[in-house]
C-alpha cells in the first residue's frame, strides 16, 4: 500500500498535523484526506476544489475531510460528492480514527470542540527536513472580531514543559537541527498550567534540556504577550533565533480596537525596536490584514508607514475575508478591489524591506561579518535571521551548520561563501 493522500490547506499547525496524519495512514490505500483551513474564504474554496477534483479523478477513492473548516461546518463538507466522512479536529491526530475498521463504520457526529480536549499532535519525524515543527499549544481563548478559528480549534490548551522537552529530544535524535515551536496562539502557552509558566520559561527549558539542538525558533507570536523571561532568552541565548514573526494584523489603533486586538501601534513598534536593541541582526516578519471593514485610506496608510518605518521584511498579507458569524462580517465592508490594492501595496513594501535587509547582510559580509546557516540541501539553507541563503563555491550536506559570509544578492536569496 502507498498510504493515504493527504492534501493540506492553511497554517503551519495544519501542515504539522497533516504530517502526523500521513504517518498514521500509511496502511490505507485509495483514501484521500483533505485537511481544510477556515481562515479565509479563499482557503475554503481551494479545499472544496480539491475535494471535487479528487472525486472526479478518483471516483472510487474514499474522501475524508478534516481541519478547521470541516469542524466549523461539517454538514456542508459531508454534502460534497464523494465525501464519506468528516473527522473533527478533536480526533484527527488520533491513530484509532484512521484504522480501516473505523473508517468503514457509519459516520458519527463531529465532537464539540469547546468541551472535548484537543490532544497535542504526536511527534512527527519530518524525514528529509532540517527544520521540524513542534506543537506546544492548541486553541485560542481570544475573540478577534475577524477570526473564526476559536470555533475550529476550541479553547487554549498547553503541552507541559516536560512533554515539550521530551518531544524536542526525540526530534533532535532523529536528525533535526532546528525546531519551531508552534500552536494556534503560542503567546498563551502555559496560562492553563499549574503555576502559569510563560513562553520564555518554556524556551529556556527546551534550550537547557536539549543541548544538541542547534537552533530554536518561534512561529507567529501575539505582540501583547512578550514576557520578561522571553526577553532574557532573546538577549542571552545564541541558539534562540534572532527572528520574530508577529501576529500584527494592522498598525492603526482604531482598526486594532475594532479587530479586538490586544496591542497598540506604539506597543508593537516598541517591541520591535527593543528586540533589535538586544539582537541587531534580528529579522522581523508580520501577519497583516488589508482592507478590514471600516478601514479608511488614512488608516491603511498608517499600517503601510509602520511596515516601512520598522523595516518589516517578511510579510504574510491577507486581503480581509468575511467569516460567517464573526462580528467583523457585520461591519461596513471595504470594496474587494480596494482590499486587493492595499494588500499589493503592503506586499510591495515588504519585498522592498526584505531586499534592504538582505543587502545589509551583504554589506556586513564585506566588512567580515558572518552568518550562521543551517543547510537544507547542497546549495540552499536559511540563516538564523531566516534569510534564504544560496551557497556558492562549495556544496554542503543537508543539516550541515556553516559559518558563511554574504557576498551578493539574488532576487530570491543571499549569496554566501564559506569563511
């Protein structure tokens, strides 16, 4: 058997969970599993198209739909031609649900995500990858007005420190050099555990408990919950990547208030500059929504100016997408064409910032500064700042850690040589 075909849409956590599903369904044949996303209407549309395409091209295959969109509206997905079963987020990484006899049984209701705990995804050794995702948290207790994800993921639940450290050891022993801590809202990690430990405490525990780990990185982080221990880790731990990706969404205070975000424009800016003062080599990224309801041209310009002023180099930009049942969907809408224009302007600014950031690495290389790079292939890798690196003059082994000097700039990478 070749195993089930797993099609994934959405975030890093979904990708991580799909790796676990694939590992648990190697015994299945002629099964297509579609792991959906509910963040945007576009993500849902792409998943529906994948279901229809699978049914058209493989009419005898069993199609199973899971993920956030299926959790939120299971009846809608079960009605699609060819879909035989819906598996909720509560169950999708449990091995028992993927046994052949379980799939052959009559479909059963999707468990209530708000009352049933969602287990942390089993450790998955991502064969062939230098970087591994490690889930430390699930769900979200906040209610941003644009977001439907809490209804797909449920309340926030944390994986304990000892379990996280143990899972990290397993990944490093399997050959992974870098670990990315991920979850739905990792800034809330620990708030449901005894003693309410913070994310900084967890990062310190992983670095201390797994000395052979070359690099620890965080996935997208809420700017409102940067704790003091995390600041110390950033300042003191060279293995903690100098790279922050912030769940910013906007940089106008009235828009942020209408989004029900927990940070202000000033707080986000101060966070970025404090981080740069501790690690001047820092790479900064952000998630942004363009064209949120009621957003004026001036408010959109505030966000664009913030991106430029704070030199945010890695942007994930989403034109606002109405999500049924959310408060924002009832607010006065910005025309779709204007959302797209604002998104394009943000992406253009981000690309310009990335070019400037990478050129700065080259300029530093010309005066002898070096980069710490984990190689993902003979010529390609990423620096600690998350700059894409193309190695020239030699070839490397996958997983090799190199100290290199940036010498030139390609459109999609920094060109570097061995020191």
